[in-house]
C-alpha cells in the first residue's frame, strides 16, 4: 500500500468527507473525466471541454488536483511555457469510482453518451483495464520525452 501523506485539517476523519473535500466541487471530477476518457493533457483542451469551465476556476482546480496528488505537471518539451497534465496512480485509481458514477447516473437520469454506458456495461473490468493501460503508456512516453525536468505543480522545476 502506498505511503499516505499527512492529512490536512479536515472537518472530520470520515473517509467520505476526505473524498468530498478533495473532489466535491463541480469541476474536479469533470477534469479527471476529460483526462481519463478523452485523453486531455493541456490547459487549452480543458478550456474547450463541453462544460466551458472559466479560466480562473480551471487554474484553481488544476492547482488543487496537483496539491492533492491526483495529477502532476510536466513542461511541454515543444514549448517550455506550457504544462502537460498527467494522472498519477492516485488519480488513475479514481477510474472505478467515475465508472460507477457514470453507471449510476445512466440508471437514474436522462443522460447522453449511451455508447460509453454500453461499453462500460458490456465489460466493466476490460474498460477499467484499458483506462489504466492508456495512462501507464502515457506515463512511460512522458518520462522518456521530458527528461529530468518535471514540475511538482508549484511551477518550480524538480531535477
């Protein structure tokens, strides 16, 4: 089991409360969805998402997701001014949670993207394995492309 970070001050020690404090706003799960399902990795891609997140909210949520260890940032090798966002293992571990949320909503609400719902319903374990595999491959490629320069989300470079 991975080493846990010391917990910040929370309203309670309830695990569900911790989840809500990290992911409970409207935008964080949609950002993670776009990374997992659509392969988004750049600020521009997130801005162009269906829900049209405001720039200030997007910047804030990306910073929070980095701070909580859900995503990491790397400098874009083709343009050092831009960042590339990647899911961490902790972020990828949210795939089953998001999958169950998709199935729950599809079962109780009038939703779109029935092709995704059918894909998940057909073979949920295969779907989750493919999500994990895609991100494992992206991490390997990203590490090979980026070299020793990576940021920790604070804007400073780690070597």
